[in-house]
C-alpha cells in the first residue's frame, strides 16, 4: 500500500478533485438505482399469480 503513495508531492487541484468526485457519484447513482417498478397491470397479474400459487399448495 505504501507504493501507492510513494510520491505524495503531486497534488490535484480543487477543480480536478471535484470533477472526479462528481463522476464517481454519478456512477454510484447509476449502479445503485432501485429496480424500476412494473406497470400497474403487470403488478396486479403478478399478485394474482402469487395468490393462486398459495391457494394451490
């Protein structure tokens, strides 16, 4: 791990740092988005299917 910080005299400016943070934030938001909900009609059909499966057991 020390090798990663061997040359700590180089620094990035605030603008570059902000750009990196923004890009990482955008990627996290995209990858952590909740699954989209099904349309209401399909959700109702799925509920009906679950109900019938419970009744058959």
